C-alpha cells in the first residue's frame, strides 16, 4: 500500500505536499466562510462565483500550461508557482486582518490563485512520474490523493476553530507559510535521482498534439466525459456543506469545518484502497461514479446534522475512488512525453468544469434548497457511470453471461479497456472462458501494427508503437477476462 514511500525523493515530496495541502484546505474553508457569512448575507451564488474565478483559468490556460509542463524543468516550475501562491495568500490575509477586505477583493485574489494554479496543476500532477518508477506510479498517485484528503481531515476543522478564535485573516497568513514547506521540500530533493522524462519538442504544432493524442484514445475521452459530469455538478462540496450546515441545520463555522473533515475520512479510506491496487481500471470508475450518485442521494434525505455528517463519509469514499482511479488511469496509460498536455486537459475538464456548474448549483441551493443541489450531484454520478458502462458495452464488447447451473455462474467478458493493447476474442479452454490475443498483422516493412479498421479505438499508429512495446506486459494482462465467481 505504501511502496512508493520507499523512494527517498517521494518521501520528501510527500511530507512537503502534506503540510501545504493542510494550509490549502484551511484557506478554502475560511475563504468560503467569509464570503458566505461576512461579505454577503448567506449568498450561495457568491460562493459559487468565487469557486468559478479560482478554477476557471484551468479552462483558458490549459493548452499552454500542459505544454509548459512537458517542455520545462518541473521542479523549478513548481518552486515558482508555489512561491507565487504563497504571496497571494499573504496579500489576502493582510487585507482581511486589517478589516478592509471586500467581496471584489476576494474575487480578485481567487482569480489570481486560479491563474497560478492553472500552471501549477499539470506540473505537479506529472512531477510524480519523475520521483518513482513507472510500476509505482499508480500507487504514488493514490498516495498523493490520500495526502490531499488526509489534509482535508485537519485543514477545515482547524480553519473553523481558528476562524472563531482569531479570524479568517490569520488562517490565510498561516496558509502563506505552509507554501514554504513545498518550496523547502523541492530544495531537498536529490536531483540526480530524478527520473527525467522525455520533453516536448519545439516543433510547430506541439500545442495541438495533446488534443490529437486524446482524440485517438477513446478510453481517455470517455473517462474525461465522466469526470466532467461529476466535476461540474457533483464536486461542489463547499456549496453543499456550507448551505446544509447553515441554512438547513442552523450551525456555525466550527460545525461547517467539521463536515469537511468527516467527509475526508471516507476520502482517505477511498484513496488508500486505491493505493492497494496495482493498476487503475475502468470498472472501478463505473463503480465509483455509481456509488457517488447513490451516496449524494442518501445525503440529500438525511433528517439531522448528525446523520448528514455520517452520510458524507460514503460521499468521500466514492468520490475518491472515482477521482484517484481516473487520475491514475490517465497518467499511467499516456505516453511520457505527452503526459503534461494530457493531464492539463484532464485537470481543465475535472476542475475547470466547476465554473460552469458552481453558479448553477449555488442557484439551485438558493432557489430550491441545498437538498435539491445534492440531488443534482446524485444525477451527475449516475449519469457518469452510465456513460462509461455504455462505452464498454458498445466499443469494448462488454458482456455478462449468467449460467445458474454451472460454475462460474457469472462470466464478464470484454476486450480490454481501450488502452494501447491488441484486440481479443473469447474462447474456451477446459470449460473456462478466456480472451485470446489476436496477433497483429505485419505491415509491408515487417513492423507490427493493428488493422486501423478494427474497432476504431485501438489503432497503433507508428508514433505509438514504442509506447506499445514498453507496455507489452501490461497488454498481455489486459486481455484477460474478469470473472466474478459466486460461492460454489
């Protein structure tokens, strides 16, 4: 579960990121609280606008931020972005402590943080691949999620208590200090042990190369569609928890912060469960999305603050199962030299969808009540699960065969998940269903490629053959059938 922590550089990065994440969650909680209670009269739409300004730049700057991550030294880039975000947190803290902060100030600083974070996100996501080996990348991504949401256990609760005790301004000041933890960790890394990744070339057209790559990977496209649906309408937790705590249950800042920490308990469990798995799989994305929809529906009908808080653990677990698996799937199946641009597109869809959804979700909470806003999140989860499931049935030939009088009673057959693997067809050996590999046909030059007319989404063009060769062992495993066997 913790095998990535055996790498010295990853341990250093993990510790610095944990401290910084705690500060980030403290600022998010305090910022939402002062917008909701001090700068407006419980206006959930204003909270949504703040979130939109902070996350919106991901959409606008995505093509350039991904190319920057693929072309420049990621360690130096992260030192720069973390320093800038620390200075922005310090500025907002000073205004708030001096009691001169206005709503437009918060909007302005949220936009500034959003611009810097748009550059920071793809570099931070892909920098992990320089810290650990490829076979540890999925585990490292999951532990990063555990760190982020473990900080969520501490940050919001601490922010709630500190906001009551000393005011939100000092929470922003503390966050400015915590950014120094990541910068300090960067200076401690053993640079000679970093795994240098291939850099994007300086040829023309590299900006659009990421789009072309994703367009040729329908499995990544369908993951991004699912992530967009849930990220836009389902992951507006600041709106859900703040409005449920204040409007529905009449609670204060401490109880609001506690809700985020309780939800993070489930999130950490989900991330740690994901860390135990050696590979990210599409079926876990379907499971996580479906469970998220059901969990949000359950939370929407909880009658008391206590039962609502308990239900949030399931929301946290399902959302982290989905997010960690989707993130790891996209990273581990993308060519290293394309990873920054692909992850920038992924993060833009995942985080950048919030500017579209947050004001709408906030309006629903204002007009119809926070329970209906949670209902909208439930619909997004169930719809996302249905989209991925439909893709697997339509394009990966997912089939379920039930044999009530033989064993195994349930057989699930599919032709892989769409990454760079050969096609497969089902056959039987000794009464057991398996998927046999279809050998590719040699081309005129004797190289091995897949027939481009077969299935439309598993074509290996010449510039992807190298990646396919590196993933030969992965491909062999991927064509195995998944069997769910009932007790005999």
